[in-house]
């Protein structure tokens, strides 16, 4: 990907290695601000984007050679949280904290899970919409094997040096704290008028609703009792909070409904029994805005059934106040089809207007096959599909399709941003399957149109080419099996390592020719030596880039996974689409400055004002705001010599040569440290609102109403914590 970056101000986006032990699929996700999270057996890796080439005192920082060069944070996810973690949630809403004897592990009605959980490994993870974390960022939800969801967020920083990394200014995620948790004995407050019995739930899946463009967000989770619970999540953070503070959270359960589907449960000893269930069974559609409300379809996966239930939220509602959430009594629509374990649903990020109807489309991964669907928002909820046996709807067995790769499940499915100039019957999508070998050519599939003139002859994203090169690598049979024979003849792994070191030393000190060792080898009899597992795929916030998480294994002899980790890699790629179409699609999506900057750097998006070499756009609102502080700026003098200051772009300079950073919001010089915040995108500094109130107390109303405490007044990016 480095060849695509023609500007020296953009770090190359290249694949990188990661020592980890993947334990579940769908384990790589991008946040709305291009933060990358990778989930493994017992930990989560977090990577923070750099929007410019980091500088040091001697110029360019040589230690930073690519995007995601450093792991911002690696934290364990196996800890069983105490119910005391949620006590502040009950105190905030004035409810009594439930007292009970807590035993870590175990919950729900399962034969095993109700008794305990031996391993609290990671099952699923996902980022929330923007606005819940500090500086209006996202928070990360992690579901573990104990049946609990834990919400992790960035805690309050410790002041001046909180973002000092290896001698340079860069954002980190320290401290990273657990804000609250639910499931496995951790309880949440109930909204007023909503009644539910407190139980020790075992959560099996969860999903964040799309951004509501209001205060807070909605989180839905499913338990092993075939119930779907909707939780209202709101947060407030103080700029002067103590270091490590997670903020003030208002969490309330606002709705709960049964999602068991029309099919009766089958006894495991029944000859026609087939396993079902999914850790990714929930998904939300885009919001349909009405006059005083918003509606979304939530899909759930049951036994050979996908149901769609409409959720309506009144808008607007006050911050840190419980929203009015209504859930229909029955499914708006549903479809019966054979589903294997870990089936999931993906919605297209657009509500279509067809005639007078509002339609949302999507895809169902069975997960062996892909099925398209569409759901209407206009249909009134009915009694839904009545209860019936599996043989009545012919979903007892999978469809007979000899050409389908029925033994290779889909582990990643993304729907590309829809084309506004051309309507298709099926959403444009790309998918990956778990196993990629030289005998399986269906591990990557897409229905995107082929590029008209591919420059290098390759079709598809760069990561697909890299995986194909790995699995197509061949060696002569005698050479390929030689390492296995050597290791087998050696008495132990230690002896093998020592022999290898001796061979290397001998080769370096002699005229050793490795080709002589394989003289007479039949080079035509070749074998493939590698196979790949693709654990997940994710798309960037604007949809211009995709990333996959893979692990590489030998195709010739068995390998074992150890606690040292497998040979894993994170690969990136870009789907070639017309620039005009990409810009038109991004214009419709509501993206943060970080997301737009990412799409400009790597996804073919348009330039972002104030980022990179693009200068700031002077609009009427920004000019009018600066005019309020123009007179104050003229009166300010140098802190060292007392001479007047003259603005010079991002700096102000006096005649004595002293330089001061200029506030990107007001144009005022920043005369002392500790008065400003730094933008994580453009690097500009902005005076804190508290500092501006001291400098210009007569402009208090303007400062409070028009100046953000979380976003840069120049490019609109979020401040470093």
C-alpha cells in the first residue's frame, strides 16, 4: 500500500505481524474514528491511527515507519468483574443496589454454563457509536465466555505528559479502564415503568445500534433464555476528573422481548437434531427518521429463523435522561431457512425509498451461503409467522447444492457503500471464509464489478493477493518434507535447535552451497506448503478500506498452537471504485474528521480541510467567532519580553523571536503551558474553554455555546485526552 501514498505526510498502510492465539471469528473491528481492535484468546490488541508523519527534534521520527506501528494497548479480557463495578449505576438513578451472594462464573440455563465457566475467553467485540467515550470517542464492548459483556473506555488522563510516547506527542489509551459490565451476575438498573426479574444471565450475543444522532446509544444483547434485552447507554465526562476516572454513566434496561422464533426446540437425541445458536445473532438496521421519532429494525437469529423486530425511540430527548423506547409486540417480518452455528445478518447502511415505501436491505450468512433480504418499515406488525415444525417450511435440512462450499463457513461479510447512481437488486458485498487453501478458490467472493482497466492485472483488494501468494507457494516434494525429516531424526526440539545453529555457523565459515544438498531433486513434483485461516474482516468507517486477520499454518504436517501464539498477520486492501462515486457516497455518510481523514489517506476519499497539506477553510461562522477575540488578541504580549505578538499561521511571534502556538479556534496566542489541548488529527492547539473564560469572561455565552470542549476549532478532529 505504500505506493499509493504520494505525499510524504502520510504513513504507509502495510500489513504487519501479530503473535496471538485466535479463538473466535469476527474478531477484528474498526471504530468510527479508525481505531483498530483485534481480539484473541485472552486479550485485546488496540491500535491508534497516526494522521501525520510523527516528528522529533531531529526531523522525521525514524521509529515510526508505517501506520499502526505500535500496539497502543494490549489488555487481558479474562478477569471476572465484581458486581460492585455497577454500584455507581444504581446510585446515579436512585435505585437500591441488589445485594446477593456473588460467585464468579456461571449463569443462565445451560447445562454447563449454569454451573460455572472454566475459561473466560473472548467471544466477540465491537465498538460503540461515537459520543460515549472521552472526547466524544467510542467505547469497546467485549463479550467473554463467562456470558458477560464488559465496556472498556479511555479514563481521564494524568495531565501534561499523558500523551508522551517515546519522546513524541501521540495519543495513547492509557489509562484504559472497565466502566461497567452486564451478565454473569452483574446487574443493571431498570428504567421507570419497565419491570424485569433480576437473574444471573448468560449473554450469548450483542450488537450496538447505529448512531442515533442524539444523546447516548442503544445496546442489545441476547441470552440463553431466548430473550433480547435493549439497554440505554449514556455517559458524561468531566475535563477535570481524577486520573483514571471512567466518567458518569447512566445505564438502564429499557426493553425486553422473547425471540425464540416459530420453530419448536429439538431434543439433542433426536436423529434430525442439528446444532444452532450464534455469538453474532443480533444486528441493527439504519435509523429511519420520522417527525418526532426514529425507527430501526433489529434482527435476531433463532432456530432456522431470522426475525425482524421494529424498535422506535422518541426524539429528541434530554442528555442523561432515560429515552422513551418502544418495541413492537411481534416481528414485522421473518424468514425461515436452514441455519448452522454462528449464522449472522448484515444490513446495508441506507434506507431506500421505493415508491411510497421505506425499505432496508441486507444479507443473511447461514453461514455457508449468502441470502439477500429486504424489510419494509411501512408494514404494521402482525402476528408474524405462526409456530410450525421444521419439515413444514422445508428447513430441516440444508439446500442441496453440490457447487456450494458447505464445509467452509463465512467469517467476514461487509456490504459496500451503495452506489447512488446505479441501483442493484442485491447489495454490493465481499466475504471471506474460514479456510483458504490451494484447493479452495471460494475463500474470497465479491459481486463488485470488475475494474475496466486493471493496471497490474490483479483483481480485488491487496490482502486477497497476499493470501493467494501464501497458499500458492510451492516447493519440490523432497525439499518441502526435508524440515520434517530433520526434526524427526533429532532427539528433541532442543537438539534440533542446536543442530540448526551449528549448521548455520558451519555454512557461514565455509564454501557451503545449499543447492548441492538438493542435487538431482525432481523439481516438477511440487507441493503446496501453506494454508491460511481467515478469522475476520472489517471495513473502515467510510468503507474505502478493508482489513482481515489471518493465521498461517503448514499444509504438510500438523502444527500445535501454544501460549506463545500462532503466526498471525493483519492485512489491508482497497476496493477499486470510481473516485467520483466514492466522494458522492462519503458526502452522504456522517463521518467524523478522523474517519474522513482516513478515507482521504487510504480509501480514495476527498481531501479534508486542515489535514495534511490542505489548508483550513475559512467559513463565515469561523470568521465571526475569531472576530469576537480579535481585540483581545491585539492586547496580549509576549510572556518573556513583553513585546506585541504578530500571528504567523499556526504560531504567533514577537520581535524578540519568541514563538507561541496560536489557538486554532480563536486565533489567540497560547502564552503558557497547560492552557490548551492538542488535536489528534491536524496537531493544532486550542485553548481550553476554562482558559478562555478566564481570558474573556465577558464572552462567556459565546464560549459555552459555540466552542467545543472536545473538538478542534480548525479541522474538527478530537483532542488528545
